[in-house]
């Protein structure tokens, strides 16, 4: 069962990472994360990967003009193409 705070924390980390990469406030991100990816499913995958050494997780998607990657250790990276 997924920890309720995991999805919320993951959402916040993704939105703030994208905002930082774009140099804007998180409130200025027009894309809604829930329209881009199923956050609950992503959070479940991250939690599962975090509990086991046998799963190497990396999920990538596009949001607000950035390429976003989330890994099993809860690292979120965003890069805007030049």
C-alpha cells in the first residue's frame, strides 16, 4: 500500500524541479502534472524500487518543455532542451 504523502511529495519535487530548470516560480508552470503522468502509479513504482535492491527504476516524461526523469531513489531531474 502506498504512503499517501509519497505522491504529494513526488508531485512537489517534480514541479519545483521543473520550475527551477525553467527559472520560474512553481505556480507559473502551466502543465498539470496529473495530465502528464499517473502520479499515484509513479509513486508506487518509486516506493517499490526504494524497498528492493533488485529493481533499478528510471521513468522519463516531458512536462512544461522539460525532459523529466524520476529514479527509484526519489531523485528528480529536469532539463530544458537548448
